[in-house]
C-alpha cells in the first residue's frame, strides 16, 4: 500500500535492475529504504560499500543469533535434532534433515557464528 510517488519510484527502480544497474532511490516510505538495502545485500553484494557490508552482516548476525519471533540458528539446530530423533526409521527424512543440518553449519561458518 504505497503512495503513488513511491509506486512510480519502485517501477523505475525495477526497470534499472532489469538493465543490471543499481539506483539508490529517494523513497518517501522509510520501509522501502530497508527493503532496497536488503535486496542490494542479498542480490548485489559486490555493490555494497564497507559500511553497508558491516550493516548487512550485523543485521544477519542479529537474526541468526538473536531472540525474537523468528527461528534463530540455535532453535533451528535444536528442532532439526528433535526431528532426526523422531525420523530414525525413515532414511529419506534423515537424509533431508542431515542436509538441512549441513546448511545450518555452513551458515554458521559463513557468518562466523
């Protein structure tokens, strides 16, 4: 539910992305600034300056280790361990759970947690 000004800016923003260009936009709605920065960090990390990279890594680290209404890494690992104990007799499920556990370990290593 964006204002017309921001809707127009979003169209321009997406057009620039289609051409492989990043353009910082002057959005009225401050939520769009945060969303654009997250998109930039996830999809175009090579375009981040040092401060933006620090902010992104801090944001991700807080989500992965902090408490809130999301699943952090500790809770993720704990839940997968519980599910693996329940799936002892199901090799297909165990294979998937082990792959998910490996992904969690990879995320920990990537973010130094």
